[in-house]
C-alpha cells in the first residue's frame, strides 16, 4: 500500500527537476508533514512552528470536533488516500450547501500536502471559508508566499490565484506586493493571473485603487494576447472611466483582438465601443438630422435608403465633409472577422459595436450573423431577439432580407414567439405587409393563447403604422369578434377600440356590432373597452347607447371594478348628451356606486355626481362638465416597447432589462469635435541609429507606426503563403536589425512561451529615457505625426488583414526576408543597449560548422560594452528550451572593459524547428531574458552533391515531400548570378552543378537530423520561374519555399 | 450582499464618486446554483463571497409563473442581484451576478459548462453530477476565476482534470491516486491552446461528418413558406503529434454564412476558401454554416393531410400520408411525425399503414414513428378522433412536425474536395460522411 501511495510522485517529477537544490533543505525542515519521505512538490511545507500552533489550536479549541470527528481523523492521518476521501466528502458537503466551516483547522494544515488532488481540494475549501476564519487562514499564507517564488510559472500562477482569492483583509499588503511582482513576471501566464487578481484585491479593499491602476497601466502595455483580455477586464472593474490609459494601447488592442481568447474579446470589444464613442466623430453625422425627420414623418413608409440618396447632397453641402479617423476604421475592420466566431457573446459584442459605431451603410453586415445566432439555444435566441427588436426600429432595412427567419413555429417557447412577433411588426412596411398579415392570420389560430393575444396586438400596431392596411386589419379583427375563444375576442375588442379612435366617424357599424357583443363577452377589459367606446362615440350610436346603459345598470353589482368605472363613465357621458333618456338610469347607477365596496368607485361616483348633476352648491367646474368629459381625445400611439431602448448599449444587461443595472457604464454621446487623435500615437524610440536617409525612409513605409504592438507572441505573427507581401512589411520592419524597438521586441517575444520579457522590468527606467527623448523629438514628431499617421495606419491595416491566427511555423519567413537583399551575413539584436543598461548584444548565424557538436547551429554573439565601467562575468544561465533542444554555452567572459567589444560563438541544437531558444544573459550585476530564433534557412548546412546524386535523391523525395510553386521573378533577378545569390542568402545551401542554364540547383542538409533539402529554380521566358523544394521534413520545406519565393520575387 | 447603490442626492454622489465606484466591483459570475426539475437546489458554487441560496426564491417564483419549463425568462432581476439561467437536460443552471455584464456572456458560458459536463460524464443529468460532484467542483474551479472564464477549452481541461472512466475509478479506489492531471498543464501556454501536447495514437484517423438540417415551414397547400439549410461539420480527429490539416470543398460558394472553431485560419478561408487548421484532439465542431437562401432548398418529403372536425359532431377525421419528394434517389429514414392536437380532442383511434403511433390524452401529443419511407407503398395514418361531448369544434389548426434522416447526402450539394495533412509523416485514415436531417420542419394544416 505504501508503495502505491507514492504514485502521484511522478506528477511531481517535472517540478522536482526545476526545484533542484532547495528541495532537500525543505524536506529536512518539515519533518512533521513528511513521514513517508516522498519528495516535496508544488509548495513547500508549512513551517513546523506554525503547525504546532495549529494542532494545539485544534484540540484545545474543542468547538469543532462535534459532527465531523471521523473526517477530522481522516485528515489527520498520514495516508493520502484517507485525506483525499475526507476532502472529497467535505467538498461534496460544500457543494450541497452544508456548513463545513468547523473543519477549518483540520483542513488548513493539509495545504502543504503532497498529493495534488488533496491540495487542490484544500484550496477549494480555503477559498470558500477563509473569509469566515480569518485568523486560521493566515497560517496558510506563508505556503503561498513561497509558491510565488517558485521557478515554475504554473506554480507561481496558481499560488497567486489562491492567495488573491482568500478574502482576508489583513493580507491586503501581501496581495498588493504579490500582484505587483507578478505583473512584471517574465511568464505571460503569471501576468495574466496578476490581471485576474486585481479586481479581487479591489473588491476586498477599494483603498488600493490608485496602486492597482498603476499595475493596470503597466499590464495594459503588455503585448501578449494572453494578458490582454484579463487586464481589460480588470480595467473595466477598477477604473472604467480612465479612458486615458487606453490611448497608447488602442491600436495594439485592436490588432491583438483576433487572437485573444473568446471571453477576453467580449470585454475588449465592449470597452473599445465606449472608447470610440469618446474619441471619434459620429460617422452618420450627415444623416442623423434626416433620420429624425423621416422617422417622424413616415414611421413606416418610404424606403429609407431611397430617401437618403435624394436628400444627402443637400445636407452634405451644408456640413463639412466627414472623414473617418483611421483608428476608427481600424477598429471596425479588425472586429469584423469576429462576426464569424462560434461564441454568441463575441458575435453580439461585434454586432453592438457596429450598431453604435459604424456608418449606416456598413451596419448591415451584422444582420446575417445575428440571424445565425437564432439557431442557437433558446436563451441565446431570447437575448438576440431582444437586441434585434431594438435594432430593427432604427435600421429596418437591415433585417428585411431575413424577414422569413423571424417566422414563428408552433414549437417556439412563448417568450420567443412574442419577441419574433415584435420584430416582424417592426419590419412591416407597405411592400411586405400583405405577407406579414397572412402570416399573422395563421398565428391567430395557434393553440398558445398568450401568443394569439400578442398577435392581435401586433396586427393592431401594423394597422396604426401603415395607413393602407388599416381597413383590412380592422375587418380582420372584427371577424375575430365571432371567435369561439373569449380571450381572442377580448383582445380584439381592445385593439379595435384603439383603431377606432383614429377614425370613429366611418365605423359606427362596428361600434354597433361591438355593442351587441356586450351580452356575451365576459372578459372585464373587453367589456370596459366596449363601454368606453360607446360612451365616447355615443353620438354616433344615439339609439343603442342608452339601451346598453340600461343593461349595464342591471348587472352593475356583479361587474368587475374596471367595468363599473366604465359604466359610471358611460352614464356620465350619456347624461351630458342625452339627459332626457338617461337621467334616471344615471342616478340609479350613481346610487349603486355610492355604496360600492370599492372606495375608488365610491369616490368616482361622488365626484361625477358633483360634476354633472347641477345643484345649488355645484362649483364652477360643472359648467365645463361637457368639455371635460367629451373633449376630443388624441388617438393612442401604438409603439414598440423597444423604441428608444438603444440609448442603452446593446447587448448589455441594462438594455435587456430596460433599466440601468448596477455598474452599467453609460455609452457616451459622440463628441462634437474629435479629440486629438495623436494621443494614440506610440512613439518609435530612437531613430538615431539609422545610418542613411534612404534607409530611414524605407523603414518609414514598412514599419507600422506603433512599433510596440508589433511583435507579440506567436499566433499573430505570420500569414499564409498567399499573402506574403504585406506580411513581409510588418515582419521585416520589426526584425530589421538596425532598428531598436523593432528587433528588440521581436527577439524577446517571438517564442511562443514568451518568457523573455525584460522590458517589463526596466520599464520604469525606459520611461524616463523615453521622456527625455520625447522632449527633443517633440517638435519633429508633431510635424510628422499627422502625415505619418495616415500612411502608417493604412499600412498597418493591410498587415493586420494578413495576420493569421496561429501559424507559428512560419514565423521565420519574417527573418529571412531581411536577409535576402543584403546577401551578407545579417546581424540580429539580442539585447539593446538601453535595455541592457549599456550592454549591447548582437548575434548572427555565422554559417560555420560548430565544431564541438556538429548538429548544432553556430551562433556568433557580439557583446559591446557602452558603459563607462567594465562588465564582468558574462555568461548564460537558465536556458528554457523546447523539448529536445540543447544549448552549448560559450565560455564565461570574465571582464569586458568599457567601450570594448568581444565576440563569442555558442551552439544551439534547434531540432530542426524554428522555435526560439530562450535563456538569461547574466552579468555580475544583472540578468536579461533574451531569445534567439533561427530563420529556417539557417537550420541547414550545405551538402555537396553531383548532378546525378541530386537527381537520384530528388527522385526519392517526391509526392508529399515535394513542393512546387510558380513565381514571377523580381525586377532585379535578371540573371542566374542574382538568383544564386539570393537563394544562398536566404538559406545555407550549396550550389549543385547543372547542365541547363535555365536551372539552378541547391542542396543542403538540416543541421540536427541531416535530412536532405533540395532546391531547384527553373527560369522561364518573360520573368516567370518555378521553384521546387524537396525535403522529407515538410514543415521545413514549406517554410523554405516561402522564404525563397519572397527573396526571388523582390 | 450590501453592495448596491442607494439613492443619494447627486451632489453627494459626486463627492462620493471614488467611493461608489467600488460598488460595481463584483462583475461577472458570482455564484452558480443547479436546480432540478422538481425545484431543488442540488449543487451550489461560489466564486466570491457566499450568496445565500434564498436568492433562488426569485427564480422559483418565475418558475411558478411560467406555464412551460422553457418559458422561464432567462434573465430575472432581483433587488440586489440578477439571475441568469439556462435550461438543459431538465436542469436549470442559475448564475447569480451582481452588476452589468453582457447576458449572452453568461448564457454562453453556462452552455459551455453543460457541454463540458456532457463531455466528461457522457450525460449531464442530476445523477451524473451528484456522482461526480468532486470532479464537477474541480472543473468549475478551473473554468472560472473570480467569476471570469479562465479555461473553457475541453482539451485544456482534460489535461488538468482527467475525465472519470470506469477503469480509472477502480484504479483510483484501489491505489488512492487521483483524477487530477499528473502533468503540468502546458496547453494554456502554447500557441495552439486548443490542442493537447504529446498526443499519440497507434491508429491515426480523422473523421468528418457533414450534417445538414433543413428548417422549413410548409403551408396548408403544400407550398414552401420558408426553407433554409443549416449545416455543421463535426470532426473526430485522432492524430499523433501536431498535424496541420487543410480541407477544401468542390463548391465552397454554397456556404453563405460560416462560423468557425477558433482553430480555423480565417484569412486562409477569406482568401482561398480553404479550411486550414491544427485540429483539437478528439471531437469538436469544426464549422457551422448556412446555405444562402438564394438557392432553392430541396424538400425531401411531402405530406398530404386532412384533419377536420365537423360542427355538431363529436368525431373528427384524421388522414395523413407521407411521400418522398426531392431525395436525390436516397432513402428517407427514421421518419417521425408528431403533432399537438387541439385541446378538445379526447382520444384518437388511428390506423397506421406502417410503424406505430401513440397518443397522449393528457398532453394531446400524437406521435407516429414511421421508420423508412417506401416510395412504392406510401405510409399513411388514418382514422378518427373523438371530441369532448358537447364541446364546440376547435378552431385551432394543429401543426405537424416531421423528423427524418437521409444518409450519404448533403442536401445542399456541398462536397468535400480533399483533405490533406502537413506537419507529420504518417498517413492517416481519412473518412467523410454526409447526412441530411430535418431541423425544425413544420407543416401547417
């Protein structure tokens, strides 16, 4: 048994490896918890002193032993299986809502248990009860604090997660410190966890807000997709009004958006919607005036589009032309692909963004996606329909093509049916009304009576909105009056009443018909409606009205209250118009009412009697009785309950409830004039290194303006083969060695693990430096910025379009492109002198065989000491590599004098992959995280083959291993010589002799596994050419093809 | 919880601005309650401070008001909280939130939770959840952090928490080992977060099912009021390593509106209409699509019906005949007809030419399991319905819902052209299956 119990030890081996030396010591320190001397894992144990305190507290406290002695015993045992069993039972208790708080002392000491599952369940317990048992919870803190320092990023993250979830006020300073530290952690995963911890701390202690905002500001500058969603979420909770923090990160967020995880996307899109409303101009500014007019005049007539066209030139002339801010456009363009997301919340978020921000002509694209969501679960349908209902009032044309998608099925739940009906009603116009009415007719025959009632109301609304069909609708409704179902009849009466109010003169026969109905209809609301109608239009039915009153007087006592009120009403009106016939009846009714049980009715009777029956005491008002009662009443407006709901941000909870929910951020109105757009510009630090004017110019075109946002982690990096061109733009810009920030960020970040974010650490310092730079450059920038802004934005958009989601394999193309034009060996930057505090490090692939280990790629590294003091003990530490990869470090450099340079060679076995090698570069004072990523062409060494060998080998590598690609040679690729130069510059290959002058052949072997790489370029007449790559490693082949294509077609 | 805004004069509000802001600081999902069909809370989980389960009383009120279980409003406001619920498998998942959050965000997440449970336990029933309460708790813990979604991708979750299997349960009880992943989860850190690392299979297979559903409303006279095709491609991919797949169609133009699994490279689709992706391991939905409504939709079955009640008589006539229409020569199978008869109908005495029928006198639901349609001998269901004595002729018209399946046919005509794999050396087995089903296929009478 004991042996079996040690099984989970395997789980820990990975951690063990990293923890290394510390383990042994820890074990020795905590004998209490490690009777079976298994290796420590995850976190180190609670200190023995704490434990003793805990134990005595446990037995001494006494109060907690009551119901759970067996569980307590199991937890105290030294068998993991028993502990696990106990924890499982406790968690089941928590799940059922049972109180398990008395077990706290027994549970908390297992926080350092070796068994991962026990530990996880202890966390669950801790997070649940720590708030109630603050003092005891404190005992677990030191365990987490130690976890925060663990070399394994997952353990650091997990420790921070639990620590921040324990809602104990006293540890606020510890949490703050931990968050701050984690925010500059080199692992993006830990930084993400830090972002998650921010709102937790904020809700625990709002006093920390200012400090937390600083952390948010720092994390907002993060370039990894992993962090982006979480930090914006923190932003939204802690300081949603600090829109100024977004400026500098706006473009980056737009560009990262597609690669952020789904939930983060929703949060970012919602935030950016608000942001855009404060920063950009209303794109529909020219139409908004018009819209208002048209809406008043024709609620449902002319096709809006047509109208706009006619009126547009006129209004346009009056206003100054509207030009959309390129950043506004960027947002719209980058969110559009997300309409294709499988996540309904993302689609809805984009839809509301378009609704609130896009020019009218473009909003239409969201309709299709929203209609698609209606296929989803009924809850999703419900929310989407609510939003469609609101949208369809403002932008009816948008959903008209999808009219039939809103047709109702008998199997829909009632709440969905009613919403669909709402949408159909909003969409009705002259052209489609006949189809819609036909559809409504079938609805009236439904078995779902609530739905039938809603359908009748919908018909009523169509009739009021569209004059042409009013009579048809009225006739249809009158027919319904003979329906067998009383509810249907009642609802029809109510709707007819409203319709008749519009033109009572023409419809006295309908009123007569309804007067007859009073004998049969029992539904109070309907009876009341009929009575009101007769009273109101008693002059149109002078003979019938008194008769109805007679009947009603008879049944008065048995009527419902609302009917009674209407009877009084009818009596009063008749008394005023036809007192001869109805005087007595009225008196009788009023007398009955006087003794009614309902005080409302008694009051009304008293009031009316005073008003209409002339007595000596009657006041001045009775003169006006007729005017009061028989005033012309305006026809009711039947309008959608969704009208004007769009002042709430669509898709929000507040919109759904039509009431402001707690924490709702108002959607701001468009500004009158746009705030300064340059606030979103991100400065490009230090142009000074650019040698020639020409050089600089080139970069200006290629480089997206906001260089910082460029090189984030793998996913966005590259594009498919189809769109190399603009990709190369962004890629080479950030990789070109001479530009600081570009190459800096590239080498830091390109590895997908992105462990090497030294920028964070030095940020403070860098900021200061940047500020200085800013001042000197301020003037120059101001001049240039406006012009540059547009150029860059256009360019950046085209880059973004080509971003592919996750093609990590093709990252290298980015590098090799930069190699191509020069032909000489390219230097890459490993550490910039500013970040390196004076130490500048560059590297290149020397293409020399690495003698100690032939299957390693030789990397030549050049250190330059730009400081005034000497740097000592330069060496490599702590390499973090993909599995299989190896590093051969260079010998430590003891001293590097001020101003001196030194070159060393190190070997890296990349395992024939383009994954980055990450490691720390250490001096006697500092450590820098750096990474080296090879272009695919550097993963091979030349192989020398004869023509025959070449053909033979090529014959073996056919089919899947062969990649053929047609291309057009670039202008400068005039002769064989240039082709050879370009190919060999791209990849470390050797030329293979060839008989034909139309063909160039190259051969090489991959460095680490020695697979052959064969390249053939066949030129054709007129600049055409065909590229063939044969390689067993298809990935290498594909990437190589891309790189060579790029080099040749330039 | 006391965190709710109290009406305060605006001048005071302005002064308190900094104070009041933190009142909103409890976003996203606060707690989750699972409620079964009989209205018992059988599981609760809190991600922040504990919310008393009495908050669910507002939900129960709404439940009582609703005539049908699916008519409970998805969002219910209460004085201090908002309840957002979804109903799946006869379980209500009720999320408690305290402040503004997009409702779809919560709804979508809750559905994701249900999908995950289903993925883990095969079914998502009250019994399955109760049996696996610890795994459920562990999952919920990983899926939300402080109420904000953390890991919702099934491949990542499975690395963190292994799904229970019978074998593992036995082993665990004997050895005391755990369900918690023994390896550190790296998926979240990789560029391909939806795929596990180190996948190995002896048989490398990739199956793709193209499933199309026809949604249609047919009117009384048999003409089509509306018909559309919604399709999905579900995949089951069991491939070693990190395969990179491309899938192309013969006629991609058919696809009018598509939504992708996040693994699909959108740009490639935009440019070349090719699906290029590194697949998740196991089962997943690659794509769902809508076939443009411009294309005429083939309706594979027709229905001849005569359902009538005579005035004054307590009998009604019922006649229904099904036949194949545009089936492209394929057999129509698994046909199931159901209809909600008017409330006045007491009983139905019918005679099916094939299959069996049932009539539930309480719910008035008639269902007829037809099976396969034989074009030579059309299935029919004829007979009489008895009405309540003295009741007047019902004026509702029942609608007829039809389900069917057609194997080896995608009714839109969509065809997969080829499927290629890059990035790995072995030759996988590739399979593609087509199927057409009835979606919401309704015939009005």
